[in-house]
C-alpha cells in the first residue's frame, strides 16, 4: 500500500467536529442602528458600518462540550456582506478554558436568514484540548437575523 496516498487522504478528508448554537446578547452601533440597517431604513455608507456584537451559547461534540461567550467586531460593507472578526472563550464542561478566534463572512438572504462561513483558530494550554491548537476548523452555518440565533457546524481534517 502506498503511504503517500494514505497521507494525502488524511489531509483531504474533512470530519465533523462540533455543533455551536449561539444567541446575540448585545449590539453596539456607531451611527446606524442595527434594526434600521437590517430593515433597509438606513443605507450602509460606502466605507461600511461598524457594530460590536456580544453573544453566548453552547458548543457540543464528541470531544468538546461547553459554554461559549464572545464578541464580534463586525464590519457591514455597502454591498451587504458582513465581515466577521470574532474573539471568544469556551469554558468546557470539565472546567478547561479555550480561546477562540474566528474570521469569516456572513451573506444575508431576503427572508431574514443568512449563510455563514468561518475560519476558526483555537488556543489553549490544556493538555486534554491540545488537539484543537493543531486544527484549522471551518464553520458553516445559518443565522436567523430576527431571532439573533446562529447555528454552526465545525469541520476539520
């Protein structure tokens, strides 16, 4: 059996790691209200509109379970693309702390939902969760813009 093929298969196989469900807990705007922007009452200026959005929720999977809490330093572009810049922490159910940094893009739909694509980077000194330090995780999700509910599935190779 060719070892090179097996290594390539390992690198190209994408596996499900976890589900994440979060809820928005606060929104700070900088001149254009969140509600008016979503309703189309205020037009996003050419340079974009900024928001600070706080959230919390749960992450659940075979190897990780816990509470997640964080902040998104969001830029909404004039073309209605949302550029995400997320910093968060996870407190696992067994008491370990994990730092999480995410970037990505959210694309709103006309029905009040949105598609979400994330790049996730984890950092922890925990030996149990050290495996996350070595992973590039991709998040794919859906957002209910009216409820402020986000559901993400995390994948990695």
